[in-house]
């Protein structure tokens, strides 16, 4: 019975063949390729000025046009993939692991640990999120690594809170009690029985969170607290282009499309995974 | 056909008889600002959005002409500096009144000037450090000085010495002088300038109304101002401010990004003004022998600093950042619009060969790393960085970046924890002493944090502060500028105008080189 | 445990939370590089003038004295004077709070109106083209930076079409509704995407659950199943999520408020940080903590009402 819970049901594996999931997967794999080998895809050097081609509209030579310094927008959007995909993953993975572990333990054991912990979580959540991140980045100094630290410091509580609630919900089910009666260790009950059943909303949230991390990183880039110029990053590219929204629309639109596409990829794959992992009665 | 022709001729005739610029009175102006004022008081104004509004609400004893250099009469109809330079006497104009109708008298001037010179109250007291005492006898004001002060007359035309009502302050609620000023700004406002504060919703809107008792006359022989009032809207976002103007919801928008100036110029409904300013953009270079972390500082070598200056193509920077709306600095110490600025052509005209020669002389290794600290979120700084990275790679310098926010940059400047960082400056007074003290005189602020300390410069500066002979003072300033440019404690960059976009029917609005928003002579062509 | 004692125990839990918030914010603002004196008079003041300002602001006192004063004043409801705005912090916050509150509620309303129906449609057409289209559309809202969406809405709907004013807040209730419609929509595009995803997911989960299958097998009409089981369970997770994201929502309006020139607390917070206005940052954070605590309390209560299991534990 337990084994069946861990391995997806045969019919569930069919989820992976649905168009939504496949499209999502294709987008993510494509993004990953661009992120890992930007030099192979970008037609130009991303930071090279070209004074003779300032703010040129999309053309055969420059597919996405050029910016106010004559840099090739397509190349900059492509190089930004490595920064932004890194953001999506690094900024969330530590938060996920820490949050899930802490949330599961606290949800399972309850008591004093839960009470102390609840207050800390409340304290962090009652803090204005963006403000905390801005303050932490200001203290540590700007740059991607410090931005990841700041986002993780705050981000893990969302996973923890979600996990704790799920675990508590699962514990009301019969099988958790059964596990105890059967004399399983706490570790086994938590990580083999409760966690797999409780993780679905967390994974769904993770996929959303990765898209959100790109967005947050972009906002911070816009405020100058994320990626450092002249490194290309979608948020910074959009911010740079927004003064030219009517005169050189391609500057903000192209990176905008990249963000939306990548976000869509995460979301489609996330939903597919959710369907796949959803425990069957 | 003939009739139509006649009519056209008649209209043309009328138009020449009454030129399109015929002055009109009335109406109110809506002005979009980048930031709100907090407390507009001559002595508590410490941020530009406050400082630049003061003279609309409070008038000064003397005024400067539009060129910002010639001093003329204000609330005082005449002034005289004693032979020995140790006192100034002024005569108050007859019949001048505060906005509540009470007369402006000697006691108000004494109160205002004492307040302005009081270091416990005013952050600007240093500008009046030479003032010993102020007294009034009838309409005559006497200012006794501790030492001769070539700037004192200009100081009396500067916002911090503007006249407030002694009675209003005595009657105002509040314990401290600042409390009283705050409560006056909300209710029962009394001022001496062309406008009065009507209402203020912090962070969103501020309204001025015309002061019916203002003394200065307009071109039509009647008292200023021409307009009935001004509504200020606070729109911090550049793009939104411009949209607001394009939608016709406001009559003017300030601080137009230079990247959009040409777009505004092309719009027939918009009059894009580029007012000459004393604003300079420069980058202090740390000249200390060691960096804050204890490592050797290559920038302590003047040859490297000169090389960086030669390797920087300022014309290209002006094109890239300002889209041509500005020019490279010609005096290292001040904007060309400042009094006593020397002009020997652009400083350190781009010359890659000279730069390479200097680098070789300095013995700086290829690939030496330097960090530029920039202001986070500033589009201009982003472009400057990208450009300098390219330009300096030609002389083997690898430029890194550290983005920080304003106060962090300030703290780094104060503690000398930087290599090079971007900075800007606008004069608050028309005299060069303020900017020269800030940029070059070590005791003021370590020569804008660079640590540069030159004995000759310092003694020239001290001497110039009491030198009453204009010609000698000009000589001293010429020499100071020469020394400063040679030593290159800065990366000399460019000066920029103030970019304000106005609807075509707004006339007569001026932003002075100091940044002051002058609405007294503005009018609306309806 | 009865509802009342549950309520009281939750209320008591706010006290330690609050203390933690006070300690964190107090330390954090002082850890920021630079100080109010530098921020205030950076490019003008001499070293002595900076010292004078620090003295006047009490920044030279030992840190524990400053903290003691902060706690004492806070307990008496005095949040000090804003350094930046030269006015009492409480006064400033109360001036600015209504605009932000209005915007937050307005956008929650929008989000629910948009996300609710579409989530059900998407869930019931799971993985069909309708579902994918709806989700892709929401993804645009979720992935586009607010300053960009905001600017596009302003450019086309406000400046070009003149349907809305270009930013601002207005003076009366209806003016607020008119002025804040675009900013609320901007925020809602983002929040509704999160709510939609969650709601869709929980609807699917409930529809698949045994008890719903059982109810269906019993022959209960579909609308009763949807109403009784699906809706109630979907609500539980939506309420949790709304509660969780309210913090995000209120600080997320920071950029929106700047773009739309809405005089709210989000923008004030940004100004306060850049001015190192310690009293104002502290005051805003505490106000924020109170508001969010109240909202959490409410979500907990609603959850307990909807899901009796939680009340027992």
C-alpha cells in the first residue's frame, strides 16, 4: 500500500504525454540550453557597443533590434538566460529544502518547538517581504549571491508554513496513526509516509516560486540590487527599455516575452508534476 | 474668395498688433514634480525639493538677475558694503507686507538673519559664519561682520536668508523653532514671497496661491505673480510624469530623462526647456596611498588618475548619457555657469596615446583592477559604467562595479572606502566658495572624500574667503582651478542642464542655474 | 478547545511575534550602511555638521539606550518623528495608510473575481485547450514585472484612450475607484494568477477525492457536489494562500504605487529606506506587522470555521 503511494500509478504516467506538460518541458529544456550555452546561440557579443547602430528596430541582422548603446538585444536576451535560470533555481532550492524539512518536523512534533517556531515564522511573514530583501541586500552588499541569501532567508518560511499545514492535515488521516501503531520510526513516518503525501502543494508552489524568483530578481535588478551591470538580466533589460516604450518597443518587449515564456514553462511542468504525484486514494 | 483673403489679412494684422506672447493674467498651473517638499522654510530646507521652492514663499533682501550673477534689489531697495568690508547696510523697501498684510519691518529681518546664522538651528549657518551681529533702526538694517566676506552680498540673495515673520513665529504653536515652522506651514501660513502655501497633502499634492500683498511688479505694471496659483503633483516615476504631461493632465513636468528629450522636442504641443544649470557630474577618485582594506592604492599615483581622464571620451559620454544635451566640464572645480569659472577648453580631451604614455610612466600593470561604485537603479550610472569599461580596457584597466544606494555611497565616500564613485553637485549659492570648499578644500570634507590635500590650494582657498578685491579673488580662483585640474582627484565628466517639459501655453517659467523653480513670472496663454 | 479560548491564545501569540519583529527591525536598520545624517546631508555637510545632526537625532547614545527608548515609546504609542518628513511618524502613516489599504482590498476583490470562475472552468476542463489557454494567459500576469504592465496600461488606457487618469489617488470614494482601477488591476493580474493556480489545483484534488467520487456514485447532483465539497475545500486553501500572500501583496504594491503615483505606505517605505529614516522604517514595519497579524488571525479563524480538524489540533 505504501509502495503504491510512492510510485506513480500507471495511468498517472500518461500525464507526461499530455500536450501541456510536453510544451512546458520543451520550453524549459530550451531555456536550459540557452542558459548553459549562451555563446553558441547569441549572434553578437552581448556587451559590445556599436555606435553606428543605436536603437535600430528588428532587422535581418539584428533580429530583436539594438539598444541605446547599439548592443544586440537578441544576444543580451540570450545571455540573460544564464542569469535568470540560475536565479529561478538557486534562489528557491535552498528555501525549499530548508522549509520542507523544518515544516515537516514542526508539523509532526508540534508542542514547544512548534510554538517557538510559529512565532519566528510569523515574525518573518509579518515583515514586508520586499523590504526585508532590500534591507538584507543593502547590508550584505549587492550582487547575485547576496540576493540569493536574502531571498532564501525570507523564502523558506513560505514552504515551511505550507508544509506544516499539510503535514498536520495528513496526520489526521488513518495511515499516519497506523504507522505509529506499527512501530515505525518517526523519521520513517515523516519522510516516507507523510512527506510524499504532503509534498504536492509544495511542488506546485515551487514551480510558481521559480517563476516568482525570476520576477523578484528582476524587480531587484530594476532597483539595482540584483545582477550587476553590464551583465544582461531580463528585469534590467525591461527597466532600461521602458523609457523607450513608444519609440523603441523591442527593448522591453523581447525580454518581457522571455520572462513570460520561461514562467509558462515552469507552470506547465509544475501542473504536470502535480497531476503525476497526486496520491490516489 | 476676396473676403476670405481680407479676413486672413485682418487676422494677420491683429496678430502682429497683439503678439501671441501678449501677457495674460489668471489661471492656475499644474506642475508634476519628481519628489515632494517636506518643510519649505528658509533654514530647514535641506533637500532640493525644499530648497528649490523657498523663494516662491519667502523673498530675500537682495536678488540675483536671471544670469544668476548680478545682484539687484529685493526686499531691500539698496545696500552698501563698508570700505573696510566689515559691515553691510541695507535699506528696506517702503510699504512691503507679509502675506497676512502686516508690514515687513526691521525686526523681521533681524529675526530671520539671526535664525539663519544660528548653528543650533540652521544647517546653513556656515554660509553666514562671518556675521557678527544684525541690528535694525527704522528701515535701515546693519550687519556687522567678524571679518571681511566677499560672499556676504550674495548670501543675502540666497534662500537661507529669506525673510520670515517674527510675529507669526512668536504666535505659532510648538515648542521648538522647527515645531513652530511646521505648524505655520500647515495653518496660518505667513510668507514674504510671491506665493503662499494653501494646502499640502504629503507625498501627493501641494497647492500655492498668489500672495495678494507681494511687492514686485510684472511687465504690465501690476503686482506679481501673474497666475492665481500652482498645483504641484508628486509623480516620482519619470515615465509616468511624462505620460501625465502628454495626456494634458499637467502643464509641466520636471526632470525629463535626457533619453527622452528629443522625443519631447519633436512633440508640437510641448515646449522642451533645457535650463542652464550649475549641475556637474563627476567621479571622486580615492587618492589615499592605501585602500580601506589596507592594500596599496594604484590611484594614489597622479599619473594614473590623469591617464584615466585622458582615456575617457567625455564627448561620447555626453552623447550616450545625455543624448547630446550637455557638455564636458571646462573647469575641474565647478560648472561653467558658476562665477569665476575658468574656461581653457575641455579638460583632458580624449587622447588615448597620452593616456597610454602616462600609464607606462606610472608603471601600472596591465589588467590592474579598479572598482567603480555606482548608484543602484540609476540608468545613467549604468551607461557610464558600460562606457568606461570599454574605454579603459584600451589602456589595460579592468573596471569592476559595485552598485549601492545613496546613503551607502555617502558612507563609503566619508570613510574613503572606494576607488572611484559617481557623484553629482548643484550649487546652492551663486558664489564658487561652496563648491570649491566641497571639492577641493581638504578640511571641509577631505576634498569630496578623495583624501586629496594640497597646501597651496588650501591656503589660496582660505585667502579667497576674505579677499574683497574681485580681481585678486578671480586670480586665486584661476590658480586653484589650475592646481585641481592638474592633480585630477576626480574623473572630470560633464555638466547637464535642467530638463523641464512644458505645455506650449505656459510662458515665463524659469528654473535658475541653482535649480530654484521661479513661478513669479510664469503665465498661461489661453 | 472552544473558539473563544482559541481566539485568545492566538491573540496572545502575537505578543512574542511582535517583540521579535521589533528586535529584528531595530537591528536591521542600524546594520544598513550609512545613517540618517549621511542620507540627509550627504553631498553638502562637513564632518562636524554630520556629528551635529547625529547628536540631535540621538544616534550617539549607546545602542541599548536607543532600543530601550524605542520599546518604551512604542508601548506608549509614540513612534517618534520622521527624520525625512519632519513630522510625527504616526501622523504620516495614518495619512498614507488609506491609499494602500484601498489598493490592496481593491486588488484582492479583482483577483477573486478574475481567478475564481476561471479556476473552476480550467479545473473542470483539466488539460484541455481551454485549461491551457487560461493558464497561459494568467502566466503573463504572473511573469511580467509590474512596472512594465503598469506602464503599458498607463500608456494605452490612460494617456492614449483617456479612460483613466494617469496615476494619482483622487479625493472622493468614486475618484479613488477610478484612479486606482488600473493599479488594482496591475496588482490583481499577479495575485489572481497565484490564486488561480492554487484554486485549480485544489478543485482537481477534491474532485478526485474518494468522498466526492462516493457522493457522485450516490447520485448526488453535480451542483450540490460542487457547492458542498469542492467549493468549501477549495476555499480553505485559498484563504490560507490569501493570508500568506497578503504580506507580499502589501509590499508588492511598493513598485505599483511608484509607477501610478499613489501616495501609499509602500512608496513611503522605499523613501524611508533610502533616507535611512530609522523612526519611519520602524514605525512602518510595526504597523505592517500589526495589520498582517490581524489578517493572519482572521484567516486562522476562517480556516478553523471551514475545517474543524484544525481547531482540534
